[in-house]
């Protein structure tokens, strides 16, 4: 069957349920206390080891520099839920660390007023 661009090539779209089941050992969700949401930054703490599951090794290579969970899933072409399970495995083994992007809080009311005035002037 010949496919045209854009058809059936979404991440995870062509993965058989059997393959996804095998990747995660039958788990479809990570633990409820999992630190991974879509924007969590993941950083590898080590290089891939010989004999490691290929998806785990790919994650470690991808996350040599901080990368968001959603980006990892897209690069692996896997559903985010499956990627979160794989990331939770690596976190439990101490092979990755997870952190949320830093958000700076603007608490200076003068700055907020200036922004509001600027928006009104648009």
C-alpha cells in the first residue's frame, strides 16, 4: 500500500498495540506520583549501556541536553503515555533526572502596570 505524505505518520499511529505492550511490559501508565508532564525537562545522567532496551538507549542519547517529554515522544514516534512509562523506568534506575522549566514570577506591580498600559496602547 502506497501512503501519501501526512497519512498515518503521526507518532504512535502505526505502532501495533502488541509492540507498545512489549515496550512497557504491559504498563499503560506511569505511577501516579510520576514527575513527568508534557513540559518536564529530562536530562540523561549516563550513556546508554550495552544490552539496554533500544528505546531506553535512544532516550539517553536524545536527552544528553535537556529535552521536554513531549519532544522525546515526538522524536521516538511513540505516544506520550508510553514515553512517560519508559522515562519512569529510567528515572527509577537513576539514568535520567527530571525537572520542570523554571518560571519566574513577576511580582513587581509597576512592571505589571507598564505591561497593561502597553497592551492597551496596541
